[in-house]
């Protein structure tokens, strides 16, 4: 059952499922907590899942100005405090990973284990930052449809686009719930995020890094960098998947995540 809480300047929506060790699942941009639907039943059988709609996404509000990683981290802390969760395992895909780097810098005592999926530690290059800001302006001017359509071949791997039209349709439907203001605010927040490479060496909790082999946005070398810098981390490269790997290859994602989390 979705729940709502007030976090600074926004109402944040989140769902809870299952029983057991707390596990927070942060979806990628531009989607919502339904991203986890293909694997939620299997994980919910073993863990107490917390499934937020990140601010700007799904049923959560955008608040004022760019949705910075600091704002997202504050929203996450608010959920944990509201649910009286002292420590949790946390998984983040793409922007979810960016948020977890910020959360580690501020609230590492609340983190029991970390899963970084199809994300990167580096900040945007200047070119990448300008691309996001231009996209934000274009969405504000012309609406979200064109932007979402342009993102599908970047977010979903070639194998998924070729063999799983149902997954492509479901991704398009999920992304279509985002309003122009939410996309713009999220893009501006990601463009402003800090470089987290120096943070990697400080991470000293069990860490799993997962990446789709066909991910072109945060490709395998980005995952390998995090694996090298985070002492004792595990790395899993999943074939036939792109940037939305857990959504594209749920069976593989569940097997890898369970294999990691069950040892915690």
C-alpha cells in the first residue's frame, strides 16, 4: 500500500512489501518504483522492501528547483526515520546510485550493505552537464514525449529492444508517468551532482556492483572502476541487458542480489 510523507518541500510516496531485513530499492530515472515489479515478489519473500518514488518521479512531488542528490538523500533519511529503520541494505540503479553515494557521505551509520547497479561515480563532464541542461530546457518547452522516446534505445539494451517488445512497452508506459517539470528538475539535479570517485575508497561495508553488458550510458568500465576502488566489493556483469538491467533480466538480477544479500 503506497504511503506518503512530507520531506522538506515535497510529498514523497513509497511502498512497502515483505518481511525480514530492511532493503531499500531506488529506481533509475526516468521511471518509478514499478521498475522493481519484475523482481519484487522474489525479494519480498526474504526481505522487508522499501520502494520509494524518488522526488520528481511517480507519485512523488518535485519540490522547488533542481532535485539535488542532497535533497534525495534527505528524502531517504526521512523514510528510514519514519519507518524506525536504524540500518538497512540499500540498492540503487543509475540516479539511485548517485543518491547512495551522497547518503554514504552523510549517513553511513544507517547503511548495512550497498548495491550499486548501472551507475557511475564520476560527475558529468562539462559536455554531459550541458546535454542534460539543454534536455531540461527542451522538455520544458516541448513536453516529455519526445525526450522519453529518445531515451528508450539508451536505457534498454539491444537484446531487450529486439526480443522483448513487452518490456519496451512497459518501460515506455512507466516513463510516461513523468511530467515535464519532474524530468527537468531531475535532469538539473543530476547535472549538479558532485564527483563521487574520492568517496569510493571510504566505503567499508559489503558492496555489490552490477551492470548490464549492453549498458551504453554507464558501461562496464564504469563498474570496473568502482570495483577497483571499493575494497572487497563484488562485481557482476549481466549479459543481454542494458541500463535498466534488473527490469530487463529480473531472474539474473534476483539471483545475484540474493547471493550477495543472503551473506550479510
